[in-house]
C-alpha cells in the first residue's frame, strides 16, 4: 500500500498485517509547506521512515517490508509490484493512500481555510504534483495490479482508494479535491471492468482524521459543522478498509463510502 509511513496509511498497514496480509509499506518522506497554523507533529509525521511501521508489524508477528519510492516517477508502480511479488508473492490487495498534497490552494488565495491556514494560488506546479500522485499514480497502480492479476488468471482482489472533497469541489483545497475526484473515477471504472474477475474496488471518504494536522480551529469547525460530526483517529478508517478487504465484503464494490 502507498503512503504508509504515518497516519491512516500506517494504521491500515498494521491492521491488514494483523488480519494476516503481508504488507509492502510504500512511502516517501516529504516536507510540506511550513506554516504557523499546522502543528509541528504533522511535519514530523510526513518525514517518518516507513521502516518504523514495518518494524512494528514484524514485532507483532506480521510480515512487512518498507520501500521508499516516488510515485511521480512512472516506473515506480512496476517496481513496487516486482518487489512485492519477489518478497511475498502475487498482490491481491491494493490500497491507494498516498497523496501529493503540499498546500491548500484556492481561487481566492490569501484567505484562511477551515483549519485557519493561509491558502495559496492555484499553480501548474501544485497541479502537477497533486494530480501526479493522487490521480495519475493511483491509475498506474490500478493498471499494474489489473495487468498482473489478469495475466495469472486471478479470481480475487481488492482495490481501495481514499478521497476527500466531493462532486461539488473542495473549497480551500481545490486541486487536492479535483485530483481525488479523478481517482474516484478511475476506481469506479475498475469496479466495473474487474468485477467478473472477483475484484472489488471502492473508495472511502474518511471524516476529519487526526493524522497530526488537526488543531483547535479544526476541532471547533468540526463541532459546529453541519457536514462533519467527528474528528476520527486513523484506526477508525483502517477498520473500514479492513472490512472492505475481507471476504464478507465480496459483493460491495463501486462505492464511495463516506465516513462522518
């Protein structure tokens, strides 16, 4: 799975390993634009070595390796699958969790988002980074997963992506929301095209989740919002993903599952 060195990704990796899966902890340590409104813990989390997660899994009796890789490199999906197959065997589960998010952007740049952070303008550089990871890389990972599964005659598989925003956009995070919506479309197409091969493909839309970035302004926003009811912990999203990857969810596909 991608983006697995901290937050929801790390929680999912550990939960799936506890469920019996062998896990490739794919990650890329990256700094985000520093701003005084974002807790320092979030910056530290983003720069965590994925080997820390893999070590926790192995210490608990699970199987895991960590691989640092840049999803903006279009050779990365093939490399990750080759490493996974050489180490553990065929890949049955793909979790697209990584994000190229670097800063909130807005068409009215200069204001504050719900977290009290300053927004930046929409730029080509931010578009290329965000769409490159959240949309293009997710699509390439699905394509590599599909190609290998069909080549071996596989009859069971799970694809799960993570999204944010929605069909009406994501004000204050406009490029991130658009990239995630593109990933939703790729995943829904996979659900239709791969369904007869025993593969389910779903997207989860987590609630506000404290991966280190939640500050007092965010908690106040959640407490007064008509759309957000909870500030969740990463393990809560991991529980939903674990179920989607189980045999119990074999007929659940083509859905955007919104957690609130």
